[in-house]
């Protein structure tokens, strides 16, 4: 299981990171080039800006059993 976060405007990014770290669950933050983030724990993937760019990246990355937070 992995957690994927549409991190462009998600209000619980840091809370998700804290809980995932506590339970050793890997997290990937996805953002576009207008909202670049940094994290010491999470993998950060930056996708090109554009309507629904992060949403399409999420669809391509997640698998059965993963958690997606938007």
C-alpha cells in the first residue's frame, strides 16, 4: 500500500505525512509546476501544469490497495 496525495491544494498534506511516517507507509505527493512542494519523508513528483494534470498522473500511478487523498 502507498498513499498518493493530490497536493496542489490539499489541506491535510502535513498531517498525512506525519501519520504515514509513524506507520512507515510510503507517500507520494503529486503537484504541478505552480505548486512545487518539499518533504523530508514523502516522494514529491512534479507534473506539468495544466487542467487535471495531477489527476491524470494519479490515475496512472495508483494500483489496487493504494490510498488516494485529494
